[in-house]
C-alpha cells in the first residue's frame, strides 16, 4: 500500500519550480530587455546605423568598456590580495576592514562620485599632491577607472573569500616540502583553484562597471569624445525625448556586454573543466 504513494519532497518539483523561474526572469529581465528591441525597431536601418556609428557615440563606447575592463582587472588583482589577507591572517581591526569591503554596496553611487571628485580634484587631498607631479585624475579616464574600481571591489573579494577558505593549507605545505618555491606554489597549486572564482569576480565587477552612472558622472567631467560615458549619453538622449536613439545605444551596449560575458563564462567553464580533469 505504501509503495503506491510516491515520496513527496518538501520543496516543489521541477515543473513548478521551472515555471516560477521562467515567469520571474521574464517579468524582471526578458520583458524590459525586449522593450529595448521593440523601441529600437522604430528606426530604419540607416537611422540606426547613423545613431550608433556617430563619432561621439563610438568614443563613449570606448570609454565605457575600456575603463570598465581596466577597473575589473585592477579589482581582480587587488581584490585577491584583500581576500587572501582577510582569510589567512588575523590582525587588529580585521572586522573593521572586512566591513569596509561592503561599503560600496551601502553607499549611494552619487555620494561616492562626489566624494571621489572632492578627493581627486585639483584642490582635493590627493589631487593637490598629484597635480604638481603631472598626474591629473579628476575629469580624466583615470578618474573614471578609480570610480569603477571603488564600486566593483566587493564583487571580487566576496567571490574569492569562500574559495580561499576552502583551500587546504596542507597542500601548500606539501608543495613547499617538496622543494617548490613561493611563486611555483602559487602558480601550480593556489592559482588553478582560484581561477574560476577570480573569473567570476572579474565578470561581476566588469558587468557592474559597464552600466555605472552615478559614481562616474561627477568625476568624469562629461567631456564629449574624452570622458563621456555611454550611460550618460543615453540619459542625454532621453532628456531630449530621443527615446529610439537612447535605446539604440543601449542595444549596442547590451549586445557587446552579452557577448563579452559569454566569452568570459566559456573561459570559466574551460578552467573548471581543466581543474576537474
């Protein structure tokens, strides 16, 4: 008799769960993104091409993706160091430093942008020191990269921390006992284990930086062809009621970002497969 009754899980089955998943993603992700395609379709091919190939628009793409990529690389390198220190060492004020990592999550991006501009401007605390040395930060691509680094560091640190915690110190000690020096131990033992997580952190930081607006708009100076980011150009077109032009620029950013994320995810998949084998 009991065999006739199927064992039921507390959680819903695959069919119901998949249905909720598709519905949720459609409402939150697919429908808003489809609106971009629908609005852009109101343009002719010639109008679309003229909009996205304008010299000012192309320059904004280069600034947005170039600074986002640079900031993601910086965050990956130094985010690993921060995560390693927080996991492997005990020191006074460790909890305070750990809390500082999450500060960009809690701080409004506009406030961060104003604070960074104040610090790195010509009369700021750091800017007043760098300016006489010939280094101008505020209102340059360097300033944009600093702002994007600020808002992206938590993604890398929080992604790497749990993976570092799971690393076996005995493996590293065994490598050292067998004669491997520090660099070889890092490249052959530690780095392969951390590579997938590092790529994930890089992807999250890069994706966050590409669409950032609030923290960049103040420190960039918004100079066309020099420090004007694509999100700002989209906002400008929206203020001019050029909705189709704004969605056309957004569509190009969406396609490029999606392609780059696919490439990074493929590299991550290959890295995971290599570690398993």
